[in-house]
């Protein structure tokens, strides 16, 4: 029995700036993801702070929020079996230098901060993050 899940993916400012969104969306489709919803938005620093609240105590929190709000992003609701785990695999390690060949961050990431994509790290967080951007 397949375990259909939904997860959030964000194409971050560095990738949007380099016009990589179609390439990245295509990678999701090739890897069995369905893009249920998507929108291009520019969030404020305050919204980024709310979104990344889980990282509030970490030293990189402020830079992360500044970066996510630095330009347009594309938020997507993705669906497939085991979506959260499969998206994590497809994205690769946070640091593009150590990410596996073929992963999105290896192909498109510039640095540990500008790593092109964000994805939910658990089913619980996927629900919270999807709600954040796609409240019905």
C-alpha cells in the first residue's frame, strides 16, 4: 500500500534569481512528485521569522530569515508516496559541497546558506509549513 503524503518545497531566492525554477520543478516531476499548488511570493523578514521559528535558538537563524526574505521564492505543495523522505533525498545535504551527486543542492546550490531549496523535515512539520503558505 502506498503512503501518499504532501510536503512543502521552497525554491529559494538564489535559485529564482538564476531562473532555475522550471529546471527544479521538472526534477520533482521526473522523480514522481505531483505539484498540487504553487505560487511565487516575496515574504517579509517577519514572515520568515515566523516560518523558521523552529530554528530560533540557532546561530544561523537571523541570516536564514534575512536570506529567505531577500527576494522572490516559489512555494509548492508536493504530493507522492513518502513525499517527505523522498523530497529530502532529492534535495540532498544542506551543504551543496557534501551533497550527493544528482541531488538538487549538488546541482544548483551555491553554498550552505544559498542551497536553492527547502523541504519539510517531517510529516508534522510538512503540515505546519503547508498551512503557513497554503491556508485554505
